[in-house]
DNA sequence: TTGACAGGTTTGAAAAATGAACTGACTATC
DNA sequence: GATAGTCAGTTCATTTTTCAAACCTGTCAA
């Protein structure tokens, strides 16, 4: 399977991964949420090579995650800003940051702290159920096929179980 | 910058991306949360090449995201199970799934539906503030340097602003 | 007119992914 | 007891990506 084929998969992870499933893209998006907007700034902060940065930004613009908007004329210069679609990636980035804070932080602790301007406190992001508000545990979630399910390839295996290890019976 | 250098960066996104920032790894993890555990099943469901699957599983085991446990003797066979560290990636996967559901779903709607066994309802994942419980908006969050911050490279740019476009003054 | 700045593109070498076939330990069936 | 099948990988040659350094373009300031 080629990467570009992922867009056509009947799986939301595959389709999302076709947009952001790339190490540099995730780092670029992190910087976008830190209000970095210009080519040179991304390049210097990330240490990414210029051709790769150009290609990643081009793809993010094509996918409407970033918008390329002029910030001056003469010489015409552009900056890259998150669209609403791009801003909706905030939970993805925040959950990645949080996992890194918990499991990958060095001895000195986490590199950045987040302050919620609504309540004023330093916080961690928590993922909850939209229906009851309780934090989510993967063992308390069942998955069913939705209207967009195509074939059986991406269903959970207990809905398409074929006999396994028949010789063990 | 090499990918392996990312682990040493003073940025939680970079450190996390060094573990999961790969298209196949994210798809493997999606399947792990759907209770897929065996080499052949991953290979068939994902269409990943076998050498790549082997290398990704090896890395996830090395990073303690998955554990390789025997499920039978004679012939000795192993399966891959999420560790607690791996299960903590649930918000990452769920936020990716949700973004795909909202922004990348086809005309027929989302491929999978999630049911919360605690409340019984079909739900979406929502990311909230651990302090006040309100949903997070990136514009309502300020970032400060934490104890693990090293140098200024990964700080938000407003804390290290240098003069820009001096000739425009 | 010389140099600097912002935002890229070009080019050749190095690294990674792909696809197909193969290995090895074991079992089940003819 | 020969043959086929299962599962979890590895090997190897080919194609694709990525990397690093240098180069290009338009504009401005000294």
C-alpha cells in the first residue's frame, strides 16, 4: 500500500494519518499552535531541511489544514496559519504532548506548562465521553460498524472472526 | 536532524513522535485498540510489508508500548499486547479518529461508532481541562516554560522574539 | 552596487520502504 | 510417512524518500 492510497481507506485513522502521519508534519503543527507562522521560523526551530519543509507546508495547505496568507506586499511574503480544520487538531497535539510529558519527560520534568485562561490554572488535557463526561478508558468502549463501514477489513476482529489454529481443537 | 535524535529534544511532541510518529505505527496502534494482537492479523489488515511490520513491532516493544507475550508453546508463538504505557496512547488515537470522522469521512458517514459502556451511549471524545472540566480551545491556553525547558529553541516565539524585518521600521 | 533577507528550488548521495520469495518450527490430513 | 498448511518472521534486489549543501529570485537599505 502506498501512502497516498491511505486517503481512500474506510478508516478515520488511515485518512487522518494520510494528512498528519509524518514526523515532521506533527512537529510543524506543534509549532503552529505555538504561533509560529513563517517558513524561516519553522526551518530554524525544527532543523528540518528546506525542501522537506516546503513540501510539508504545501501538503498541509492543499489539505486545508494551513492557509497561506500574505502578511506584506513588496516583497510579497506569506505566512502559514491554522484554518479551523487545522485548529481542530488541537486535541491530537495536546494528547501527544501529554503522553510525552507523562512517559518521556527527562529528569528535570516537563519542558512546557499549559495554563487555561478560562480558569487560570495549570492543567493537563483529559479526554472524556461527550455523553456522560467521564474520562475514557479503552476497556470501557465498544466499537460498532458505522454507516461508512466498507467491507470487513477495518472492523474489530471479533466481528469478523474466522477460525484460528484449527489444529489445536 | 536524524529521527533518532528526536528522543533527546526538550519537547514532549518530539519525544513522542520519536516513538509513534510514523504512519504505520499509528495504524498498528489503532488495531491494537481494536484487540488485534498477532503478526499475521496486523499484516493482513494493514497491508503493511512484513519486514516493516516486524521492525515497527520490534521498536514498539523496545519502547515498552507493546509487550511480546507467548500465547502458546509448541510451536512457540507470541502476540503483541498494549502495556499500560501503550494504553495511555488511547487519547492520541481517539483524537485522531475523531478528527478523521469530522473532517475526512466520506459521504456515507463514519466507518465506526464508539459506545461508552459506562453510560451506554454512542459518544465522541472531548478534550477538557483537568482543572475546570471545560473543553479546550487553543486560543484559551497560554504556554510557559516548565522545569524541563532547555535553552530557548522550543519555547513559544513570543518569549524569545528577535527583531524581524528591520528594514520596514 | 553591494549585501542582506525571505522563501523557496535544484542536485546528487544516503537511508528507508517495497515486494517477492524463503526459513523454521510445528501440526493436520491423506 | 509424504504432503500441505499455519504462524512469525528474515533475506534480498529494486524503487522511493529523505538529507545536506548550494543555488535562485525579488526586494530593500546603506
